């Protein structure tokens, strides 16, 4: 049986470092949620401010990382829990992004809707990192309004 548990950013980041397929741990968060099965951590959601400055309006949160070990239903449980927590804290919207190669089934199961394609291109300009920090491919933005 899956259950939710609070986790620290350090604990969530350690899980992300071990299991996430294409992203590294994050620097900060508003809160993190864990999902356990038989008292073993099987997934985490790290929720923080939106990365896009255009969406960072003080009323919106972003699931910056969601990562599981593959346990069935853990993703949708964490997305739903993140939305409930954001709503309880007074936020009006919660968003997240998936790669265009991911199907978004967990998000749809948790009641999120696809808002369309977003970002995904390589950084340009003088502050461009020497290597890509994230996969340079299009992403879908999903959201749930509270």
C-alpha cells in the first residue's frame, strides 16, 4: 500500500540523484513529498517556484522534480498530493513539464491538463553553459488550476 510522507530537500535530492533519468537535484524548494511502500521510499515530488519568470507570479508553484523507482501509481499519487498541498497553502495554480517523449499518463490520472508545448531549446548568449544542463528537446507543460 502506498502512503505519503514528508521528506527534506536533502532526502528528496538524494533520491533524484539515484533514480532520475535526465535531471539532477534542485537547489531549493517550497516543500517536498515522499511516497512509500512498506516504509521504503519509492518516489518524491519536489515543489518550488516556477522556473519561468513569466509564470512566477506568487500564486503559482511548479513540480520541479518528480521521480520514482518505477512503483505503479506512485507518480499520480505524488502529483495529486502536490496539488492538494498547493491548494491548502493558498496557491492558485500548479504546473510541471514532461519531455515530449513522455506520455503524461500520471498527470492525466491526477486530473492535470496539457497546456501545450513549451521551451526545450538550447540556451544561447554569453551566459550559455558549456554543456547542456537539461535535455534540449521540446517539453509539454501540464497544469492544474486551483
